[in-house]
C-alpha cells in the first residue's frame, strides 16, 4: 500500500473518531452505539498502519487478496453493529406501541371522568 494512501486513511479515520467522540459528548449518539464504531475506526487505523497484518491474516484465513480480507473484516465488524441497532429498534418499537396504548387508555379514562362531571353538573342544574 502506498504511504500517501496510508497517511490519508489514518487522517480520515482520526477525523471520524473525533466526530464520533464529539457526537457522544453532545449527546448526539449513545456511548454504547459509539463503542462499536470507535472499535471499527481503530481497526481501520491498525490495518492502515500495519498492512502486513492484513496480508498475514489473509494468508492464514486462505483469502487470496489482502483487499478482500479488508472487505471481510469490515463485514464482520458491521454485523454486530447492525444487529445491535436491530435490537434497539425492536425495543423502541415495543415501547412506542405500549405508550400509544397507555395514552389511549388514559384518554378514554379522561373522557369517562369528563362525561361523569357533565352528568353531575346537569343533575345539579335540575
């Protein structure tokens, strides 16, 4: 890998890391989600600084091209991120459904109480 490309990759990865840390600091993303992204970013930096690791891993795993090894590693890192986001989305969907049901029940109760008071006011007027 060309040294210029390595330097560019490291600089971009550090900028992305700073962006993620800034998002966590400003409460734009939760820490638990950012940890996987930071781990992925650190992996990119390691592979960019030490391309022989990529070559060695690709040889050990039987992958012919180190570039294919990088795509495979990226895929392996993105799977847990995708899974954790799916779990969170499912949990939030359940919470939204439960909250809307509770709001509907509360509105029904408010309507019942309001109707009872109207009936009492009508009785008092008579």
